[in-house]
C-alpha cells in the first residue's frame, strides 16, 4: 500500500492542474445536485420486532384515518394572564385557528380542543392535535409554513401560541463550525509557523465537507435521512479532514528538510503518513458503517452519512492535497511565523516538549500509569448510573417554540401529558371485544402512575380498540419507563382471560423500546469494535501486547467519557458552565456513536505515535529510546491534531439542541482523554514497563500475518536502495534533483 500511495502522491503532484480541475468539477456537480432537489430529514424511528412497532402497524391497518405513521403537531394555546380560553372572544379565535389548520396542506385530521376535552382545568391552556397524512420526512415547506402562519395569527389575536411535535421543523446554526474552523486555523498556524502550510488542511477540509454534505442532501431526497445525519457528518468530516491533511503536510515538510525535491517529498509523505491516514480512515468507516447492523434506520443513516464524509476526507487528502502541494512547492516549509525556540527545536538545537514529556513518562512509568488509570477510573464511576432516552420536546432549545409548547402543556395538564401512551387492544380473536377493552381500561385506572385514561375508541369492525393513558411523570423519567413495563406485564392477565392481545405503543413507548435495544446492542457492538482493533493493530505492529494495550486504553477512555456525560447531562454537575438547561437521561444514540467514532480516532493517534516507536526499535534503538524517538517525531503533530478535533467538537456545545450539544461534548471529552491521557501518557508508561516484550510476536503468527507496511518501512528501504544506486548527491545549497520514479 505504501508503494502505491508513493506513486499516487507523485502523480497528483505532477498532474496537479488536472487533479484540481477534477475536484472542482465534483464540487460544482454536488452543488448543482443540491439546488435541483429538495432533501428532507426525519426523527422517526422504526423498530421491527418490538411490541410498539407491531401496534403501529396494526393501527395503520385498522385506523387508517388516524394516520399512525404520519407526522404530528400540537398547537398549544394559552390565554393572557388572568383570562380564560373559554370566554366567548377567545373561544371564537381558537375555533378559527382550528378551522385554518384543517385546510392546511397535508393535514389528515385536527382535534378541536373544546369538543375533545383538551382544555386544562383552569381554562387557560388548550391544544389542538394535528395529524398529517404523510410521515415527517415528507412534510413540505408549504405545510410547515402553514403551521407557523396559524401560530402567528393566534399571536396577533393576543393569544400565546406555541408548536410541538415532530412536524415542526427546526432551524440550524453554523456558529459551531465557524468557531471550530477559526480555532483550527490558529492551531495550524502555531504548529507550522506558515500561513501557506496552515491553509492547505483548511482548504482540504472545506472542499471535502462541502462535497459530502451536498451528496448527503441529495441522498435525503431518495431515502429517509436522520435529521442529525448531516450534523454528525459535518462534525466528523471537518475534524478528520483537517487532521489527515495535518499529518501529511507535516510529513511533507519533514521530507523537504531532509533534502528531497518537492515531488519526491510529496510521494514519500503520502507513502508514509498517507498509509496511516488510509488505515485510520478505514477503521472509522468500518466502525460507523457497522452501526447499520443494529437495525435502527435512523442510526444507520447517521452512521453511513458520517462514514461517507470520512471517505471523502481520505480521498481529498490522498489526491487534492498533494496536488495543492505542487502549487506551493517549498513555500510550505518556510516557517516565518515560528518563534526562535520552535526553529531551534526544528533544527535539533533544542529538545522538544514532546521529547521532554516522553523522557519524563519513561522515568516514572508506574506513577504515570497509576495516575492515568485511577484518574479515568474515578471519572468513569458515574457511568454506572447511565440511563438512556431519545430526544423529545423537553430537550428542545430553551425559548424555542417546541420547548415553550412542552412547558405550557406540562403546566396545564401535568408533566406526562406530552408523552401519552397508546394502548391497542387487539380483540379480533376474542368473543367479546368490548369487555376486553373495558377490562384493559380498568387495569390502567388502577395503576398509580397513570393520571388519566380516555375511553376506548373502536375501529369500524369493532374488534380493535385504542385507549390513551396519560402518565403522571414526564416521558423521559424512569417512572414512565417502569409504567410501560408494568402495563405490559399486567396485560398478560387480560390476554389470558379474554384471548386478546394488549400492546403499548406511541412515541413514548417506541422511544423506550429503541433506548432498550440500543442499550442491549452497546456491549456486543463494543466487543466487535474492540475485536476489530485487536486484529488491525496486530497486522500493523506485528505485536500481541500492543493491540491489547491499545484496546484497553480505548475502553478506559470510553467509559470515562460516559461518566463525564452522566455527571453533566444526567446529574447536572457544572451544567451552567456547559450550557445544559435541564438534566435528563443520556440520548440513547450517543454511547453507540461515541464507541464508533472514538475507536477510529484512537487508532489514528495510536498508529501515528507507535509507528515511529516501532521504526526506531526496528533500526536498533532500545525499547525506552524508541519511545522517546516516537515522541520526537509524532508528539507535536498529534497534540495539534487533538487540539483541533477537541475545538471542532467543543464548538457544538454552543448548539441549542440537546442531542448535538451532548454529541459535541462527548466527542471532545473522548478525544481529550484518548489523545493526552491514553496515547501520550498511559501508552508510553506501559511500553516502558514491558520493554522489549512489547514488540514480541510468536514465530508461527509472524509467518501467518501479511505485511501491510502501514508505516512505510518497506518503501523506505526500497527508496534508500534506489538512492544509493543512482548516487544522488546531497545538496544543501541548491534545489535537489528529483530522483527517478519508483518502478
């Protein structure tokens, strides 16, 4: 692979104009594609095999007028202070709003609050339930605009109108991405000391992310795409693209300083650092694409969209980046903005901070190992209280119309009113459907955490009933989770006595089922990812202990990150510092996403640091000396890459959406722990204690394993032999002569 990438780097360097035009054409085509389609996203879940999904499928068949799979909206209306909606003037205005809703595009039905009893006991709060004939992904801008126009009309009439439900579209902000780019630019300038060198990774990232997002938008016109798929793709694509370009540009500058011609330096940079980029990108793509095996459509689209963004980032780094290096030539190596201290470090006149840190860790391996393990272990303790849920309007941005609607309903009807449970009584095999429905209602009435139970509604055949039960607790609370489990347990008695099947569904029950399935899938998925890490690192480093050490460090960083998330988002520690408005269980998608993403990033840093150590060890350095050598070549770049990633991810803490905020904090924390605690501290400490045993590999296994040459060791030997044969003189006072291409 290293030889192929070496040739690719030289080819892209020579044909830079053609490569640049090709990528510009791809970008233009992607932009044109976006302008010609109308993409849509959804937050809806489908979970085949669960009771809640079976009930939804039955409702679609027996209650087609209810549009069980259709999007829904709640138009929440509150009278001014001291007034009631039941007054003649306000009642007339509310009925006018309901009339407008019924004529809005794509609306299947609207529930009148006065005739359906959807007015609070105080008479000051009411809501109209709007059911659409299409799912959330198919809601048109016209339908969304009509909903907001009704709200504006009510506001002009003096009422307080807010909107909730999955039919209400949210606006997105780009502040987080801009902050991430600004921080990345600053770090790159400090790292390279050159505006030209700093600009190349940013240019690569913008092009790659732009193409990926345009393609994902086009794809959302043909398949149901999760609403957060683009955010995740943007978050990962931006951070990874900058990091991959950083690795290659850094290696290119090193090759130039060693006297190689620019074209040769580009080939060598791609053959060495480019190999690590391909490996790291492949691991992230596999881990993200592997999310599809869990069987949840929303998670599948998020994983595949992010994996596509990573793939584009790798392709840009391997082709467009060496082409742009061809336009800059040796100017990339001119660090005119560097300090005298940095220049002294670059020319070997001063020991780098990375070397000093490496020597410190190798002198105190036991202390650093214990400090790392104990510190992360303490941070991981809150993870024992991890609870999972799916986002609803209670997690909407403070002040948003969804959050105002949720708070208003809770104030008027109780905290459980925003998450009613739908109980479906399937009495098609029963002799007395009405008795079965009555018994089910009585059973629900007898439960402590049920606030109200509405009378059963039957289908036209009279053999399937729909009962709505409103919990006393909020939808995301543990009490509501326990209530759903209790209803399902007790329904077995009704089924046994009457021969009917009682099923619990609705958004709340479906969210509980999805969270449960994700919780069950987390451990098997983690096992798959760790197993993949062991195999890949075994191939790369041809060592048994290094993969085990890397996987153990990865697990430690993941559980510590989950502990931090629980402490902040679930327990509320430092919530004001991080802008968390209200505590809630962790979004159920986050742990799985965290495992997939952090796995790839961890392997990225592991390869970049440890490959330098292995190279030094293979060339005769002692175990401890090899560790310090690895830090000399990789610590500065890994530190810069980690800071950039942390900055990009942390920028999403400014987002108002709880899911995006928690993903940003989770990824930023995970990179912080994995890069600085695991790879920069725990790894060298463990390897110091292991000594030469760290690189041991049984002979029989050595014969079985293929040599993937990720660090480009074989390529370097071939190039060194070629240089000796052609006797290229080292010229320090003039431009080096380019050697003949390989092969």
